[in-house]
């Protein structure tokens, strides 16, 4: 499978801070900023099932009419469910603007999450949506070829 083909695959993407770090974007700020960015975004803030504190579940409709869902937790990161590489990159290009510029954002996807190795997969933050989408699609293509 080529990266161009993988870019069209709908899968789950996971983004995390480096081990031992926590993103400084509070769940409340995340929810407010998401609702401001995507007027059709709905959010639900609740106690986290995986750690102490709060997490935000969200849903929205992208410009291509695709419905997308996800969850955010400052300690564990951001999960995007049912996204293409471009959808995930579009979302992440918005999200990383809230993070400190020198923080690494690690990523993986549902097809290769079992390898547990996030450290080799760093989201290219400084060049915009296209390099992010290419990194996500290339990673996914490699994971799908290994199956």
C-alpha cells in the first residue's frame, strides 16, 4: 500500500506527549477552543476513566461532511476516532497551536498501536497540514504492509 492509498483509509490516530510530560491545555480550554474553531463541535467534559482529572469527548462535522469523534486528556493525549490522515492532520494543525512550540507530539494509529513505540513517530509540527498528513499516511502505509 502506498502512502497516497493509506491517506484515504479511515482509522484511529493517537497523539501523546513525550513520556513523563503533560500538555498544558486544560480540558476546559480544549473544549472551548474546539467549539470556537468548529461551530458544529459538541463536547462533553467528564472524569477520566484512565487517569485522575478530566477528559473531553468531542464530535464534529468537517468541511467534507465527514463526522469525526475524539477524546482529549492532558496526561494521555488526544485520540481521533475514524479519521483519514488528512482529517487528523487538519485537526492536529489546529491543536498544536495551543502547545509550546518545542514540545514533541508523538503519534501512532490503530493499525500499529500494538508495537507501543511512539518515540519513533514524531509529528512534524512546523510545516503545516500537508507534512503532517504525509507523516501519518506514510506511517499507516508501513503498518498496513506489515499485516
